[in-house]
């Protein structure tokens, strides 16, 4: 889901003729992502414990095997 939002933001920045609006979407989502992802992962660890920690070791946050 987050990868799709990043791609959407990049596409918006490239498609819109107004660079302020295009980059504004990336900045807005980037800020939301940075603030939200840590809280979500903390909640997942509280809910699923060691099973989720093992899952985190096998997968990445955005792009599988890269990041």
C-alpha cells in the first residue's frame, strides 16, 4: 500500500504542470509515512509479538528485498 502511494506521488509530480502541487503531494505523503510507519510497526509487534518480528526480518517495508 505504501509503495503504491509513493508511486502515485511520483506520478503526480511528473504529470502535473504545477510543480508546487506535484511536490506537495510527495512531501505530504512523505511526512505522513515517516510519522506513521513506526507507530504501525509498534502496534503490530504488540499485537503479534515475536511472529511479527520474524516477519520483519524476512521482508522489507516498501520494496521486497531492497528497502
